[in-house]
């Protein structure tokens, strides 16, 4: 772990949610984490998709132990608070979610998120009562750990084919009552919907996913959003550039994309 104690970073992370609006970008490895830190961001969050792609698998296919190792590596690499994309808690049952959250709390992170997505196409969201109990279980584990981690509860309806705003509001409100510190509905982009989310759970902070160019920090802040993440978007940007360059080489036998890359000496200079 870095020289700044986990407790101090967690305190800083919690204070960031108290007022204003901040961007929490999502690195996928130690190098991307260190570069984001060097750019002046005040906190970081992991990305399940970015990590999965770096390991050559699809999103949500990395198991618990590699994820815990990843969290230890990132918290050791930077001084910033790091929040974990902890997916579905790596279990369906609240008791197992609680066990896994307790393990994550020992990695040095400052927060984590639990989502209500099942990964099953026919039933993509956990039953309402079970989803709430899973958040409650995560809250109990965080309290037991004594770490004070910021618990973010996510409702995934808008990204799993169930874009039902009233149901999303019902779930996020219940998650807040179950102990979530921050609420998050990835995929919500409409300004009226975002206002409704903010209003439904206030004074608790809301995170909005900016995975594409649909708004700005200033505009989201004006809507009352406290936290903005980008999910796997930065990883997608990197993969896009990689694939464009590799395809040019393979299909055209030319290297113009490589000519646009930063010189190696300049990249080396970023990792002082």
C-alpha cells in the first residue's frame, strides 16, 4: 500500500461526496492508475470490464481472488482513494456477499459498489427484496470491518434492457434506506431522469456514468450530481486506438497510426 494510510484515504473519499461534484475516472491497471493520478484527479474507481479485457476475457468473467489481487495492486500503486467496482459481490446470497465485501475491505480500498444485476438474460435483475438484502449485507460487513468504506449501490435496469425509471427509483430509494452511501443507475442519460434520481435519494449523493459524449461535468453538476465515473470508457478508448493501428498494419501494411503515438521517451517520462 502507498504511504498514505487507507483510513486517511477513506476519510478523503467520504469528504469528496459531501458537496460539489467530482470525476472519478476508471483505470484498469497500475500504469493507467498512476497516469490518472498524475493528471490531478482526486479519486479513482476500478472497472470490471477494463480489468476483464486486460486479462483476455469478457466483462464479469474475472473471479473474486484475481479481483482482490487487482484491488491490492491499485491501492499500492497510488496515493488516491480507490473505489472498487465489486460487480454483484461475486455471489447471489446476501451471506456470501457479506463475506466477499469483508475480504475486499481488507485490500486498502476506500469504497465499493454492489449491483443488482444477475447476469441472466431472462431475469437480469435480482428480485427486489433480495437486491435490498444484498445491499444491507454489504453495509453490515463494512460496519464490521471498521473501515468506513463508501458503499455505492447500483441498479442496472438501464443497461440490462429494463429501462424502467419508477422501478429504478424504487430500488435506489430502498438501497439508500438499507445503508448505501451513494446511489448509481448506469445508463441513465436523460436530464429529467437524472434530476428524478437526485431528488429521490437526496441528500445522499448520486453517481452518473459518462460513458459517451452526452453531457459535461458542469451540466451534470448543475443537475445535482455529486460523482461522475466513466466505467470502461477509457479502456475502450485505448482498445480502439490499439485495434485501429493493428488493423492498419495487417490490412494495409502501413504504419501511419504508429506515427501519431507518443514517443517512448515521453511515455517513460510520465512514470517518474
